[in-house]
C-alpha cells in the first residue's frame, strides 16, 4: 500500500466508506479544494484501489471557539509566558476508510502515519495540535487514537471538536 497526494491528473476510482458526504467530497470536491488551496487530500492505495483517504488544512484552537473551562485546560499545557489566545493546529478535514477495509486496523495505522509524517518531516510550519470535527459515530475511533474533546459539554448535533497534542508522540 502507498499514500499518494491527490493531484488534478489523478484518476479517481470508486470509493465507498458508507457516508455519502465523505464519498462525495473525494469524488467531486477534493481536487477543487486542492486547486483553491483549501485542503490537500492524500489517498491510501492498494493495487490501484482506494483503501482510504484524508484531507489536511491549517487550523488553530482559539479561546474564542472554546468555553472558559476548556481554555483553562488548554492553557495548562503551556508555561505562563506562552498563554496566547490561540495555538496553531492542523485539521484533519476528512478521514475515511472504504467499507470493505473497515475494522482491520487500517484507520489506526493511517492515523499513526499522519501523525508521524507531520511530526517528523513533512511540514516546515509549526503546529501543536491535530484537530478534527469527529462524527459522533467516529468519536470512539478518535479516542482510541488519543484524541481528546476540546469541550467537555460539546452538544453539537453531528460532530465533536477533538484534538491530539503532537508533543505526545
Ligand atoms: C471511523 C473509521 C475511520 C475507522 O477506521 P477503521 O479502519 O475501521 O478503524 P480501525 O480498524 O483502525 O480501528 C481502530 C480502533 O478504533 C476502534 N473503532 C473504529 N471505529 C469505531 C467505531 N465506529 N466505534 C467504536 N470503535 C471504533 C476499533 O475498535 C479499534 O480499537 P482497538 O484498537 O482497541 O481494536 C472508518 O470506520 C470510517 O471511515 N467510517 C466511515 C467514515 C467516518 O466516520 N469517518 C470519520 C469522519 S470524522
């Protein structure tokens, strides 16, 4: 298996992760997002088949988007002199594994690869957190991958804001 970056000339093949929005993003929007520099998409391929994909974009966790309690927790990660109003992050805008590959540890391995690639060598701009707006059904998956809730009382109907602290690697 290998990870390739989605470019304009990449020949997309069928992909079904069981979620119409995530399927539609890959098949209809991802190239446009890349062209407009809104998110870059990476595809995990196996012998020409699309096993999984993810999209990345820059982000921040900011005081404005959290509760007072959540922000106090976040600030505790930093020394007093580094108590800013926001901290840099990279967002996992989309993440999906094809249905026929689900439950085989591929999501976990791919998440480890994302963390290592970003941490070790692939970005030249600093970031402290990986963030994700996790579908409610996928929250346990992110928890298994050491993501934490930004808000302890997040009551969004569809997603939870979660983060992974990259210094934990
Ligand atoms: C959620 C998703 C990415 C998980 O990928 P996967 O390859 O099936 O997950 P893995 O097999 O690597 O599982 C890793 C761990 O998470 C757990 N897990 C995965 N999905 C889970 C779920 N929906 N509920 C509870 N636990 C889950 C697994 O049990 C496993 O735990 P373990 O390490 O203790 O055995 C995949 O099911 C998917 O793409 N779903 C549809 C799209 C989606 O929801 N994407 C997330 C958008 S925010």
